[in-house]
C-alpha cells in the first residue's frame, strides 16, 4: 500500500534577490513498510525533501499525498495535526528536554495529542522497553550516553504509532560503535513493520536501508535497491 506519493514537486525559496530551486520536479512513491535512504551532498535538496515529507513545509507546486491526504492543501494547524499523528521524527541532536526524565520526554507527543495521563505513562513505558531502555526511564538526558539519548528520541518518535519514522542524520553525533547499535535498532523497527526513511550523507548508514534515492540539484539522480536488498533477492 502506497504511503507517500510525490508528483512533480517543486520547492522555490526567495532569498533577497536570489531565487533558489531547492526541489525541481521530484516524483516518487514509497510503499508502507519500506526502508528508504535519501542521500545527497550539501545543496542537493535532501533537507528540503525531509521538511516536505515531514509536513514541516509544503510544496511551491506539485502534489504530496501522505496516506491519501493532499498535504499541499492543509493549513498550519492541520499540518501540525498530521505531523503528530503520522510522523515520528528522529534528529541528529536528539532534541530532548534536559531536566526531564526519559519517560517524560517520550510522553510529550501524547500530551500534544490529548491522551489521558494514565494511558500516556503506559505507552511511554512500552516505547522505552521497545528500544531497550526499560531500566532507564527515570534518568535525565545528562545521565545517559549519546546512544541512550538517541534511543529515547526513537522511543518518543514511536510512541504515537506513526505511519513513518523519519530520521535526519540519526547517527551524526555518535561514534561508530554506537552508530551501528542505533542502525541495528532501525533494522529491528523495520522488521517489525515500521516504514523508515533515513536522510543521510553517509554511504555506510544509507546501506542499512533497502532502497536508496540519490538527489542532486533538487532532482532525483537515481532510485535503486541497495546492495543489501539485491543480496536478499538474488
């Protein structure tokens, strides 16, 4: 089942007297349960693509359907609602509240969604257990390692049971060993049925995905299975 459909998407920014075509006629589809890496160097359009896929921005022209909803037709309030319901974000710098426990950090999206307190606590606990942090729920971010902080961020992204897990350079602030642990976690989440989209400039991180979309100058340069996917289907 198709979860994302972009049709001839353009994104144009005006910066002073300059017009920047960040996305230039992008069309692609992503099915539910796929594991996709979006790659590109600085200026390729990958950050703009992430903002559009995450409903943080809307196209200048063209269409974006997320779970059948035309995103370009939504106002800011509707965009905020669809973000909270459909998309779990994982960022390079974790974005955790510093003087707040892991459990309370994971609860945040549920507070915005108006979920009752008793249900929130239960769902947040389950999300932390799912990422292997059942014994760290009361710890604040400064009491956790970088890898543990990113696991809290992943738990927070999962707690609303979103349609898509959207990760922007999720290992950018981690050492190589911890990066591998986080990528193994994404593998497990994908195997559990989650749709995972990674935005990264690192080829070894992208190779964990099953499909790699390469952007250049705001266009799709290539859209191919990764070596991993080819090996499985050989």
